[in-house]
C-alpha cells in the first residue's frame, strides 16, 4: 500500500509539473532569437525549477525591468495561477523609472492574449510598498536587481515588501551577479557584483531563512573585476569594440542562485 501511495504521489507530481507550458515559455513567438540565445547563460527553466515553480501558484517577479523573464513566466502562469509583476511607481522619483515602466506596459499591451492576465503592481520604496497582497504569494523571484536596490538605498524595504507579500512558508528565489568575498559595499554598488554573504545577511535581516543555493548560473570564467563592472560583459558590452572578443569569450556574469523561505508554514 505504501508503495502504491508513493507511486501515486510521484505520478501526481509529474502531471502537475507537465502542466506548465515550457514549450511556449522558452520557444514561443514572444521571445526574440536574441533573448533565447541568452538562455545559455541565464538557464531560465533550470532556475525556475530550482526555485520550485509549479502550476496554480501565485508568482511574484520583483523589478521585472524590460520583461526578459516575463516572457518566460507569463506563459507558465497563464490560466494556471497568477503572475504579479512588481514594477516601479506611476509617479517615480526620476524619468528612468517612468520610462522603464512605460516600456514594460507597452510590451504587455502588445500581446494581450499572452500578458492580459499579468497583474502589474508598483513597488517603489518608500512611497509604494505593496508588491502583491499581503501573504498571497507562493513564490517570489528577482533577477540581477540587488545592486540596483543598493544603489537606490532601497534594499532593506524592498526585501521587507517581498517578505510581506509571501505566504508563510512561501519561497523567494534570487539571482545576482556575484562579487568576491570581502568586497566592500561601494565597490558592489559601482560594479554590479554583490557578495553572496552580503545578500544572505540582508535577506536574513528581513526575516528570510536560506533554504539552498545552486551554481546553475555560475560562470567560472568571470573574474568579476572589470573596469566598468558587470557592464563590460555581454549583453551590455559597455566598451563597444574595445576588448569585445575578450568579454564575449567570458560570456555573461558569474551569478549566485539562492532560495530563501518566509518561515512560519
């Protein structure tokens, strides 16, 4: 009987996992060839599966930027859960955030069939602090944003907003450019690389518990000490043709992949 129950549970888990539309998420028309080419460094399926994404979840993406990951998450959650995208405020402190939100909304509006159910919220500490309804989210994710939150002096309130949005027992998956241990805070801000111990300490201060970590997005070729920080590397290539071959050979940045939990399940 125990064996039969175990097989039934395994089958149920398999069917639930298969219900996610990975084919559209990774190969659909919403993704450009340029974006798909970055999968070799960003590993979207492996990363989201590591975070535990599943059918029927309420998923929150924090600071989705131009929507690279929105192109992947939206098809997974379409008619299969809820996808919250916590972008900037409608009344942001500067034009950069206004333009970023505007472009993101235009992207969603261009494909209402795919993105029509995306719930866009405003997270712009300290004025806007509701990324999603309190205790409503099963999984929150953020990709390469920690340095920007540090530069804007909003890392602590942003993490608190994510914590508040999560259900007790909810998970928070985070990917960030990885600095060498002991890197000072100002260098982290200017380079875009943040040390793993700094990220973990900040998350724990906000109330999170580290569950596990992965090297899915690690890149041992990246020395994390470039003149213009992470932006020397693709896809930005800030120096243009200067040392282009060198940086292309390195590829995208070395990244930590961390999974946290809001305790209390």
